[in-house]
C-alpha cells in the first residue's frame, strides 16, 4: 500500500512540473511582441536647451530638431511622424509645457499619434562649443534603444546643423 501511495505522489509531482512549465512557456510567448512590417514610425521632439548661460541662439532647439528629422528621414527603415500631428495632439489633449516635461506624458502622446519610437534630446552651449545629445526611445516600453552625441562650434550654424545630422545618423546606425 505504501508503494502505491509513493507512486501516486511522484505522478502528482510530475503533473505539477508540467503545469508550471506550461505556465512559464505561455508567459514567455506572451511577453514577445509581434514584428510589425514596414518602416518604423518615428517622432522627433524639439531639443531642450540645457545651456547654463544665455547664448543668444534663439530657436536653436527647433532648428536642430528639424535637422535631426532630415537626417533620420534619409533612412527608409523609418517614417517620420509629421510635426503638425504632434502639435495637433498636444492641442487636442490640452497639454501644457509643464505636462510635456514628464517622459510618461510624451510617450503616451507618442502612442496616440501612432509613433513606435521617439527621439528626445538636448543641447548645451558652453563657451564656444555646442554639445548635442540624442536618445531614441521605444514608445511601448519606454526603453532607450540608442543614444548619440555630437559637438560643434556654436558660432557656426552650418557646423551645428552638420553635427545634428551626424548625431541623427549615429542614432539609427546598427
């Protein structure tokens, strides 16, 4: 009789391990996202000015982000989200600039406009130099996919634009 009980207990343990294995397998397959065909929809935010002192380069964040968009648009793997869509969504949601400082709000906005990835960044003018930092973020997870940086002489707009395009190209390079 004892032998029979031991066999039924080991059979019960065997079923437990099978159930645990199936639950684990289901969890692993549910965590993977299906691959979406076609170019990745990508939105670019205006670059934030983190300069410690006044530098006289008014509107530089918008100018640099436009050049970043131009650099990214050259790659057929990405489809740029029109800036007007981004601005329209901000207006419709009645978001203030203080709301947009929150990364979660920006990622939620990215989901609303259909962007799968977003580019955020900042620039700093310190003395004669401009430093530009970019990061490409997955909208669904909020995970940073890649970062890039570039520097240029702040007094030369062409060099600043070239640095922005170089940083954008590095941001999508493998």
